[in-house]
């Protein structure tokens, strides 16, 4: 039989990153290509203790269907923490549990975007989000990232020239892939422009709590008084990625539509792990555990930076992140695709910058390096291998 | 801010069933409205033993990102069981793990259907699937169910008059809501028509293993030699609904597109419970546990039938299922909406047949009763309450 696929997905291919993952079954390759949290960051012992209690005392509800909005106590805990710790959420906002942050992005696009509508995003940006937008046949428009965030002039120009813009997608803190944190001034400017043009902002903040240096910058959502921002985050980088528990906080009207499409997408998120996350917060809190993860990543990041300084100074420039998972390495006039190819031939995997282009097929002179997944020994050896290709 | 939603979701509302669920916080109401497995059907003790081992020995992979296709060993186990036990799957078929059967339905629709395309389904049919199809702005065409399955004449007529048909959605075994099992002859006829018109069949079979009387009828997928059928099922009714683990088995080309959209939908299904299901199968097998569930439902079904016989003979007719979760009760010339309304006023919840209409707002003279969730006492008392409204 000849299969005919829908227009929205017929051109879609597995992401470059995903294909790299598959090549990583070769154990001789050191991977700086992942976006994975360190396995050392999972609070296994505490999760096990909480799980035992759920098995013993709450199995009947943990293994039964739950409500689409999510486990009620967990929603309350998240809303409370967002409000008290980060000033996020007004009386008109609601919180919904999603199957990882990725589902929050996917379903927000589904409820807001018709085919042919425009989504404005940072250039470069997170490939998982870009592909989610593509899967609804939207037009992606990239706005170049400067060291303090999107070019505001280019953003306004994009809004002016694309009247069908429905969404501005941004990762303001420890951006993936570029590691950039958008300044406070630019956050305000992005919000003002969104309000002026009547466009929703989807603020994706999976890394925001992983700060190991510098000062917090308020989220765009915390500045939002008029219901312009949908805020997306998850437990993937602060507890476990494999459990797929994330959340959205946004205007009631939008969240209620997300509930309707989530119901037909997966009914609800894994009930056991919603309860586990909730009981974990109740019993241990999140802050202490997150602090430990930050210490771990501070160490790994500074190790990778000092190895890069030693081995690649003068050959490439690279960001010096204050948090998150990634270093962005640029060779002026270079070719990221070529660097990534030669790197893998030398048994170290990095991701070419061009994978993160909103408009596919473009050029990039950069590659993305991840320091959270490899061991210390792998960081040292991997940077050595990388330097050998220059 | 005024929110403008995408055309595909702007008209969608939370499902009637979901709203009934919410009303069920009133503990004085006996619910025959759910589609939930019995809490007695969860193999809690064995799941706990397996979970302990994962926490102790495999936490690093259970809490990390996994691959989109699913935990490799579980995919093999499912493919093997489908092939050896049910004759399902050819060399050109692949299996993918989904976040419940619901996600399998949603993503199959996403990869195959453009807005305005037609999905043909049984009338009545499963509301979660109908709403998933609606959420991609497809046109639903219902084909009336006869006691042995879809009217084949009406199906061919629908195919002839709807040239944009992309999908025929059927639940051939213990259909939800009507409890009907499609005959072998009609299964073959549906497959032949799908091939003749070049349309994919989505065969949804979440209840097929819950047979407590009569003889198995081969699945449509087991008859499929030409890659016409995508088969969807899940662990929801045979292990746990709350864990959200389902699967699709279908032609490679289609499954590979499903992988691409699943990747941007939720990256992968909860890793821990994929491993748990896999280890459970390895250690305990599924057949013995499923047999116990069938015994439980045989008892509950026959209790509800005997109470209906006692209390409602002559006032209503009802199906006598050989498996599954539902009894379909019809009052010739009656009004299901009215019955459901009067039932809830008398503290017993049932679902009106009109919720299951592919074309919303139609009339139905039936209601759906569930016997898996209520206790024996609730079945006796609930049928009494139901009989009082006639």
C-alpha cells in the first residue's frame, strides 16, 4: 500500500539529535551531544522511600485513571511554589500537569495555531519545540539572539511583517542551545511587544533553577499582569527526566483548552509519578535537592571550561554559562556541520548549530556542548579529542 | 486579553463523560458511568516487587530520558506476544510504545489526516477517539452498528460518498460503548473495503483480552497481509490504567511517522513503568493475571445482568456481553439524555448514548452501564435506583 501522510507531518524527519543518540550505542564515543541531566542528579533513595509508601497505602488511586488536569495536590504545590518563590501566577492563571515540558509546548501550539500561522522564536532555538511547531504546519520565523537575548528591533520587525503571528517562543534563562540569559530590560521589552501586537508568549524555563553563578533574573511570566504569557517547565532537570512530569501555568482560558486537547492526547500524566513528585515535595522539599544539582553542574561546567581554555584558546570562542546544561562553541567563519562530523570521526559527539535553526538547512558556525551527562574523565578526554580536529 | 484559539479546537468542549467524573466527588452517587478497570485488577504486590528491583538496580536508566520508540525489551515482548498468541504482525510491521492507547489513536490521526479529511467510525463509538479526531478538524461519519458489527452496506456507501476518507476507526471486540463484537465475516468485509478504497483501518482493541464467555474472533489486524491496519491496545485494562502505557503495531512507514510526532509530543512514555511492565511480563507473564481479571468481570457482569433481569425486564432491553466492561441499555422510543438526567437525580450515574454519537447533538435511546468499577453492593443498589426512574 502507498501511504499518504498529512501535510503537517509529511516533510518531518527524526531530529538530528535523536539520530546522534542512536549512534551513541558505540561505547567508544564520548558524548557531549545529549541534553540529559546527570544520573547523579536523581534522588533515588528518597524517591524509593516515597514509592514504597504509595505501593503500600495508595495503590488503588496510583494505578487508576486520574483527572486530566493532574493530581490535585501536586498542582497546588506547584502553583504555590511558583507564586511564593518566583512571583509567577495571578488569580486568572491556572496550572496543569503535562507529560513533560515537551507536551506543554506541543499542546499550547495545538490550541493556539492554525496551519500557516507564524511562530516567532529565537535563532537558534530548542529543536524539540521547533519540531512541535512544525508538526502543526506553522511558519517559523527566527529572531537572532544577541548576548543579552533576542534582538528587540528584529522581533518588532518580525511581528510587523507577520500579521498571522500567534506565539512568541522564548527560553529566556540558560537558553538551549546558546546558553544565553535574556536581560531584564529585554524581557520587559518582549512582553510589551507581545501585548502591543496581541500575541501570546510561551516562556519555556526548564533550566532556570539550575543557576550556579550570578543573580536570578525575574521570569517574563512574573511580569505578566494581563494574561499574555504561558509558562512551561518540568521536573526533568530537577528530579527525573524519565518520569515525564512537567507543567504549564497560564491564563485559565488557555489552560482549559489545553485540558481538552490533553484529554484526547493521553488522558492524564502517569499518576504514580505525579503522586511521587507531590509526596517528595511534601516530605523533602525541592530546594535542598536542587542546590546539590547546582553544585554538581558548577563543578562539571567549570571543568569543561578550564579544559576548553587549555586546549582550544585562540581556536574557538565559547560561552561561560552561569547555569543550565550547555556551552556554545563558535569558530568564526567555521562550519558547525563540519566540526560535528569531524568530531564524531574522532570519537566525540557534539551537535551542530544548524540543527537549531528555525529555518532548516541554514548555516551555523557553532556547535553545542553538554557537560551534565559525561563523567569528569570523559569531559577531560572529550575536550582533548575535540581539540585534535582543529 | 481576548484569546483566539485554533479552528481545530475552538469548538471543542470537555467530554460529557469527563464532566460526569467531576460530579462523582459526591460520594452518595453510585457510578455506572466510568470506563475504569476494577481496582482489584491491579497486580500491586508483584508490581511492587518489580519496582523495588528497578530502584535498587536500574535507577540510572529508569529516571533518564529513553528513546521515543519505547523500552526495547518491552517492544520485543509485545511484538512477540501479539505474533504468537494472536497472529498479529508481519515483517513489515513495527511496534511502538505510546502513553496509553489514547496517544496511539491521537498520533495515528495526526500523521494521516489533514483538516477536512473524513474519518469513518462506528455509531456509537468511543468518545475519546471521536474527540481526538475532532481535534484535528476532521469530518466524522458514523456507520450504524448492527448486532454483528458495522453495516457493511452503509460502510461502502460512506466510502463512496466521502472520497477524502483517510481512516476507518473500529473497536471490533466488546465495543465501547455498545458492547458488540463484530463477526468474523464482517471483519473480513471491512478489511476488503478498506483495501478497495485505499483507506487505513485503525483497530482499537483495549478490551479484547477481557473475554469471559464465548469464543475469540480473530482481530482484523491478524487478517491484514497488505499493511492496511494499525492496531492499538494498552496495559490499561490488564495491568494499570494510571501508568499510561499502550502500544501500536502497524506498517513500518506509518509507525516511523508516529515516532516523529511522538518525539515532539512527549519525547517518550514514562520509562520506569515501561521497564516495570517488561519485567512483570518476564517474571510473571500476563496470561495468568488476565485470567483472574476475566473471572472478576464475569462475576460482576453476571451480577449486574441478573439485577437488570429482576428489576428492568420489560422496561428496557440490554446487551449480554461476553467480555469487556460495558452493558448497553436501550429503551425503545426512549431518550438516553433524559434517562441519564433522571438517574443522576436518583443518585446513580450512567452515560447517555448521545455522548457517543460521531455527529454531536444527535438523539439516542440508550445509555451505557459499567460493571467493572462499582462494588457488588453498589451494583445491586445502583440497579435498584435505576429501575425506580422507569
